[in-house]
C-alpha cells in the first residue's frame, strides 16, 4: 500500500518549483483550474524541459519536498534523474501533495513542442507557464479515455465563456 | 414579475425562474460555477481548489471514523 497522500497544496508546489528555477509548464486539471474551470483534482501535472541542467534543478526541487515515487507496492523509491530525462511519466508523492512530472504528453510532445501552446500567468508575481485551455481540450480529445471525455463539456464551456469576456 | 415581501425579499409565491435563468447549460454544465471561477484571479482559483479538496479530505476522514 502506498503511504497516505498529504493534503494537496498546488499553489505552494508551483511556487517552490518556480523558486528552484525549473523550466516547466502546468498541464492537466490544475492547468484547467488556473484558467477558470471549476473542477477538483488531487495532483499537479507538469511537463518539464528535459535538459540535464533543468533535470538537475528539478531533482533539487524534488529533494526539497521529500519526493518519492508513488508505488503500488509501497516502496519508498527516490526520484531518478535518468527517468526524468526520458519521455515517461514520473508520479511523485511530496510533502506538498502528489505531483506528476511528465517528460512528454501523448504523441511525445515535450516542453519545447508545448511551449508555443501555453499561456503565461502570474503566480506570486512570477511568470507561470500553463498549457492553454484549447491545447488541453485537444489533448483530452486525442487521449479519448473515459476520464478525459467526461470533463470535455466543462472545459469547452469554460473556454466559450472565457472568450466572451 | 417577482413578488416580494415587506423587506424586499422574493416571496415563495414568486413565479418559477425560466429555463434561461437556471444554472445548468444544455450540456449539463453548471455555468454559474464557471462564471464564479472566471471572476477570480488564477491564485484565487488555486486557493478555491485547495479549500475544496481540503474539505473533501476532511469529509472523507470524518466518514471513515466511527461515531464517538
């Protein structure tokens, strides 16, 4: 059994990531919430830049929040830099809640490919890159899993209402 | 027209709101929740998420405990 997850603190997790000067963009449902979608989620998903320098900064961040891999067998596995350099998903349990560091989204699109599809928001006065709602909708349409399709009406309606402002 | 009582509050006899006034869109999405979220800053949206999730976890823990 994995250890119990601490209460998620996404704002603080993102602030600490920015403090560590990690290049990343927020994806997943926290990206949706940041753009006005009234949804609940229990983890933060990011896509990080997969350069050795950035992965080093990400490793320092992960150490600062006591990150271990979420493991079904309950093992306490420390973050692995080699894995963070790849395109796979790295699901972590941290002192600020669960955080998934993704090397790439569906189709192998990583930070470099996704950056043009992101918007910049301010968090504590610092720039935060967030995958745009349009791109998030396209991603969920591409994935086509039930859990992705279920939130599409909410995402589309928020996009439409936000555009009308 | 909405009937009001002496204090100006709508009375129970007020006619029902029209479909156009209801919270839900034809896709089943609660538009009022989106409007509220869009009126907030990104930081306020995250705070709302944290507060909501904390409430859910509190509820989960409370339900999991036997009554004293």
